């Protein structure tokens, strides 16, 4: 299929230089970005549109490989020059969208989701968000509207790849007689790893560079082939172009998110993209002329800004305006994405690319980039630490998270995620009322005596050392004491005499599956009622807790705060936000509704602590 360049210069087709600007590549970019946008807009439109990312990887490997090979051939290869151009190309818009998303997330998201955004923003700024997301679960299963920079994982994979690729490419072109063969072997090893890892752990294969590198290497293999003087003949170019487009169309419409992806099936969009790129210099081909049309070229030039903005906008709109009709939300998404992308391209991306590429500004560019990354990372970590309070077991002995609100008493918050969700509200109360708060609760953990993997010994030791005025204990009681309340009895026996008062917080009602932003977007409407089995388990657990009421044990049932006259759940607060984070946890809007109950219970405990406060 590959012939020498002399054999491909027939007059029927005009060929552009392999190293010059080819508008059809922007056209192919438009195909990739539109497929991703359609998939994220509504998966019913293009079920396999997510493979547009794989097309982007191939284009990236091809273009970056071509640029580096031109530098190597011209004896001007420079890592400093390469990374300066890379920064100038991607970083201004990259950083601006993260900063803007943080700002709008502060206005829109619950404390819990804003904290998650902060952690993801820090990871995105450091180009490790793909690794962080790996531990959050499957890409397709993550919350659709609370992960506005989820798509930055692709940029992280690319940046990790380009940390070593320039040196690798330089070495194989200088030290190896057949650099193409070496590169193809490297791509083959990565592809084999992708197939194996996908069968064992699809999330690892999806997010990690070793199982994605073959896609970028496939593009760079084509660049190496052209660098060696080989190009596709006229007849073969037309066949390659049509075959490539067919493979892409089959991928967009045939691959689904529940397939074992990436795996071997990812070869379809990757090979399709490579085939189209092999013919991209033949301007006389119909498909190349089509991709070179001003409309797809214009979309392709905007593709980076479109990619950065679209998912952030879609997420924020869906989150804030979940009760708005589909047509109105769709119109907002489209309008804001287009406007933001156009403005970013014209005001940020294009002008700063020209400025930051100047050799005289190399050092300021590197310094400014490092400072911006550091700033975004610090801000992200601060957001995470100040909007969600939960600790790991190693921090319990030292008091977990301490809010030094003043000398007006001491409070310890213990339990699982049912306790952690009150952390921000109690921290605010501690500062307002002037008491010291220690948060030792562990989300997803167990802090009751005798249970599996319990951290109660550490909690007990800290309580014995601190001897707090008040301990607040909140757990998923309906699950943890459904059969036996002995763990609570054991905890009380351990704490008696060491604390002034114990406040046992009973659970709020469990929201039904439809009582969510997604459920409402899908057409569900209030009133919402707790399912009978969940209600029975909750009320039984609350009744068990109430049996422990004594002169030093206070039981507070929060469920009346969230139940109406007919036992309907108060799902939407006065400010239009959901009171529930998920079916079993309250959002900050929900915990704010419990604040008066918490404040009164703590105040009463302090007032009755026999002069210890």
C-alpha cells in the first residue's frame, strides 16, 4: 500500500507537503469533536461518539510526530522549544476553563460536589486527573452533572505521553535503522496490553497511558512513514480515505459504552483515523475536499475550545437547571458552549499562542505556567479541604480535622458518611458559637465496636484522651444495627464517664431513585415518598436508638425536618437546590435545614454538663 513519493505524483491529484498546513486535518478534528459533543449532549444521537477521543489521539500523535521529525531533520530539535510550543498551544485555554469552572461551581454546586470539583481541578492542573478518576469508578457510571472537568482525563493522557515522547522519537530516529518498525512494535505492545487489561479491568485500560499510548503511537507511525519518504499512491489514497471514513462511521454508530472498551474494538476508530490521515495530503480526493470545506475547517479550528467548554457547560446547566424543560436546557447548553468557545478561541487561545511561542518569552512562559499550575492546584486542594470534612483512619489519633472555634466547649463528630455530611455545617456552628470541633468520621468506614474493619479503638482512644463535652455519633443505622443494637450499647459503655453528653443522630428518610436531578430531568415530579422497606428499616433503627436515651445520651431524629404532612419528602429547598446529595445522604442545603436542631442539641448539652463547659 505504501509506495515511494515519486510514484505518487500523478497529475490527477494535487498533493500538499506533508509538513505544511492541511485544512482537511482541521476537518477531521471537526468530525472528532462533533462526535464527542453529540455523545455528551444526548447519547441517543450518537451512541459511539465517545470514540472521537481516539481520533483525537491519533491526530495528536501524527501532528506532534510530524513537527518533531521536521525539527530533527532540520537539526533544530529542542525540548525547551517543543514544550514552549506545547504550552502556547494548549495551556492558556486549559487553565482558564479550569478556573472558570471552579468559579461557576462555587455558585452552583453543593458543598460536597464543589469539594469533589476542587480535588479534580487540582488533579487536572497537574495532569493526573486520569489516575484520580480511575479510583472513582467507571467513566460511564460517574455522575453526569457533578464532574464538569471529567473530560480533562484525555489531556492528562496526552501530557503524560509527551513527557517522554520527544526524547524517545529523537533516539529511535538517531540510533535505530528502522525507527518505524520500533515504533510499530511499541504501539503493538501497548495495544496488546490494552486488550489484556480491558478484559480484566476496563477502567484501568480506559484511563491509563500504557494502554492508550498505542493510539498516539499509531499516528506517529504514519508521521515516521512520511518522514522516510513513503506515501500512499493515488488509487490507494482514495481507497484508504473511504475505508477510513467507513470505519469511523461504523465506530460512531456501532460501538457502545457497555462494550468492552477500549480493548480490541478501539482499533476500529484508530485504524479509521490513520487511513484518513494517509490520504489527507491528496487535495483532489472528494473526501479530502469535503473535509477541507470552510465549515468543517472552522469547527476544527474551534475544536480545542469546544472540547474544553462543552462538558463543563453541559454539567453545570444540567445541575443548576435540572427542573427546566429539555428544550430550554438544550438551548442554553448549545448557546453558551458556542459563545464561550468562540470567545476563548479569539481572545485567549489564538492570540496567546502567538505571544507565548516567541523565543524571547520562553523563560517567562515556563515560569508563568508553573505558577499557574501551582495556584490552581493549591486552590483545588483548599476547596476540597474546606467544603468537605472526612478523614482517614491514620488521622483519628491526632484528632482528625480540628476546627478551633474557641474555648466554649469541645465536640467530637464520629461515624460514617452519615456523620461526615454534617461536617461543614458543624464547622460553621463551631466558629459561630465558639466551641472546638474534632471531626474523626470516616466516609464508608465503620466506627462502632466489634464490627469488621472498625476504627472504634482509635476513636475511643482519642475520646479518652480529649474527654470532650459532647460526642455526636451518626451512622447508617438502618444497615448497621438492623439485627442488633449491641454495637451502640458497647460504644456507650466505652464512652460513659469520658464525655459530657452523647448525641445520637438518627437517619433522615431515604429518597426514592426518581428523587434526583436525573430523575427530574427525565420527567419525575414531586411529591416523592420513601419506599416502604426503607421506611420500616429506618423507623426500627430510630426506635432502637431512642431506647438508649438517658441523662447523658440525647437522641435526635432528623426525619421530621424532611417529611411533610403526608410524609412526602422535602426534596427541593427554598433556594431551589436539592436537599439530598443522593438517596441516602443530605446535601449542604439539607444539612442547613438540620442546623437549628444541631445547634439546640449542642447548646442544651453544654448547658447541662455540670460546669465542665
